[in-house]
């Protein structure tokens, strides 16, 4: 993207001359107050011009001889120092400024000398060009214009830095490294499954004895077994606005792996197994809340999600085991009632927090 800038500076001085010289060296002249960059940080300056020895020519002495002119210490060094001394910048986004053109010339118009600067700068990020700027800058004087050339370069530099700082604040999302973008997370907890052998958790659809289609484990002392858990899927999408992760969670009951023995097919055993499914749903809602709070970059997203998924799977299994042990797999009715009250209350709280 190219930006075109124009600047006109008019200065009138008394007539005067300077002795003829073979070349002239000018210094950059700071403007009053300096400038402050809020969105960009210039970490390096590179001179990409084919000829870095001069920045053009000017007329000097009483004979108005045309001589080469350069910036003291060289253009790249002088501009780098100028930014360090006169530009306030604390933004995290770093750039390299490249000088692509810096050409000054001087002409006579009546009694006035006119110095004209043609300047072009480009800004690079991670080795890739982001944007460039070019412009014409002019100063008029009735005397030796060398003192104004340094000011022209300074003014061109400051104007470009201001323009780029404002431009980056609006357009930065188009150029950020996608891996370093923070992911915006949305989470949906489903209550229905596309798999006919799974039942999605729905408070309005409790388990039925007929849902237990698995072959009973004859070696188990339990009258029934519930295989439940949660599935997690996500999709990352990126555009110029950033990266979004759409995460879908499904607490489910596996019909083919869940079973009941003949003497376990009653309402009481069914209620004990229902609570296993409730626990799986409760932990799913907790996971949904944790996922919504994620503040990670694209590069770290997959690992963060995988870590949370493993953590809540582990916690779910542990809680299921504690529930069975404390209730004697439902045999201790008083403990069973306590767990039912506790899980129902916690389930409602977690579901509300998850925004289901």
C-alpha cells in the first residue's frame, strides 16, 4: 500500500553567501516537542538506496557552485539516532524503517533559493514490507539553504511516522502473524447427537431402562454400568479481523456400552445411573466455562484445549469413582440421596455459568 504525502515549508531570510566547498554535510533538525508513537515501534533503520554516500546536491558559495550534500553520519545512522532521541515509542509491534529514496536538489527562483526533497520510506515487519510512503517537501530561502535541508528530512520523517502510527492502529489485524493473534473463543454445548447410539444430555430427556443396550459384565458385582462422557470438536477460522475458535461440546451417554442386569432393571438403579450421566454433564459445563475464559494465541490454542480436555476427563472419571464408592454403587440409600441433592444443585449452577 502506498501513501502520498506533501509538505511545503516557506522561510525568508536576508540575502547572504557562503564560501565554495567541495561538499556539504547537514544535520537533522528536531521539531519542537518531538513526537510520540502509540502503536508502532521502529527498531531498525536501513538505507536501501543504491548510492548512500549523498542525498543529492545544493548550491553553495558566492558562485553558487553545485556540490554534493549528505547527512552527518549517513542517512540510516542519523535517522536511527533521531528516532532514539526525539521519538517516544513503547508499542509492542516492532518494524524496520527502510529509506528507499532521499534526494534533495536546489534551484534558483529570482532572488530565492528553493531546496526540494523527494523522500520515500517503507516499513517492514518480520522481513515483509507492510506499506510505503513517498512525498515531496520544499523550503524556500533567499540565502544558503543547507540549514533547511536537515529540517526537511526531519519533517518528512516525522510526518511519515505519524501517518504510519495512525494507519497501523486501523489496519494492524491484516498484517499480524496469525500464530500470534489471540483467539476469540465461542463455545456451544449441544444436547443432541448425530450418532444414533449416543444420547445427548438433556434435562428434559432422562435415561430409560431401554437405553442400556450393552451386554452385562457377569464378573461385575454392579447391577448396571453407565458409559458417559463428553466429546469436543472445534474449528478455527481466520480473516482480516482475527481468528475465531468455534468449540462444540456434547455430554453423551453410550447406549451400546451401557448395560443393566435383569435384577437391576428398576427405577432405583436407573436413578443411580442417571446421576452418573448428570455428573458427566456437570463436568462438561465446567469445561465450557473454562474454555470461554481462554486467552491464548493461535500457536498455543491446540495445546491449551487439549490440556483442558484431558484435565476435565480425568476429573470426571475421579468424581464418578468417588460417587460409586461413597454410595456403595447405590446400595447405601442415605448416601445416594445426599449425592442426588448435591449433584442436582451443582449441575444447575454449572449449566447457568456455562450459559447453556
